[in-house]
C-alpha cells in the first residue's frame, strides 16, 4: 500500500508540524514512535513493513505512507490505516506520546550527521531553504514548542482523507491488484 498527498513547501508555517506528524505516523524507521508500527503491525498483525515520509521542497512536498500487507487482509489494513489518519486530525496527540516523540526528534539530527556525506547534505539543505546556520540548534526548540492541539490542527488542515491518493499492488487477481484515488 502506498498513500499520500502533495502538501506544502518547505517554507510553509505548517511544515514542521507535518514533518513531526509523518514521524509520529510512520516512525521514520523507529518503532517506538510509530503509530503504524504499534497499531497496524503489533496490535493487528497486518504489515510486514511500514513507514511514512514527508519531503519538503521548493514546491509542494509529498506526505506519504507505505506498508507491505497480506493481500487477503488488504481492505482491513486500509481501514485501519485510514482510521489512524483520521485520529491525527480529530484527536490531540496524548501528551506522553508527544513527549516521547519530541525526545526522539531532539536527538535525531545528531544521528543524521554521523558521516561527512550526511553533514554535507544537511548543510546543503540548510542553505537551499535559507534555514540559517543555527537551524540545528533551533530545531529541538521548535519541536518542543509543538502542542498536541497544534499538531491536530495541522493534520485537520492538510491530512484530509478525501484528498488522499491510495495505490495498492499485489499478485494478479488479488484484492491488492488495483488502484484507488
């Protein structure tokens, strides 16, 4: 399953909230902060892998989620994923969940800069988007300033299920052998 939207560019005021919501939803490869991992994989046993991404550019960036599921359970998996998406825009993130996410994200930029290549890529991003050379110092503070209600409001403005594009693929003749939008 792949699903997503074209959303905002890197300079939009909701960019940071949407980026944080992508991590909350898909975990950025980290199960401890991923609703898809906890609810879709662990609780329901529906996915083999799952992640979400948000890529801001100078134009609209895509916010997407990707899951590998058993084609026989495709419809239930989609219902479960969509229910989680709706929760983002209807329920504020519980404070303990947000605090765990903020703790994770405050240390994440340091992990991303473990090699010269990653440092160069981050510096290029900072320059390209005019983030300022103090961005690495400001990022944890900006993440810490996000509130449960601010995240819910950003999700309600942008993560609208009715505008979502969903693509599925699977063995010929299976329920996943189709596309929706």
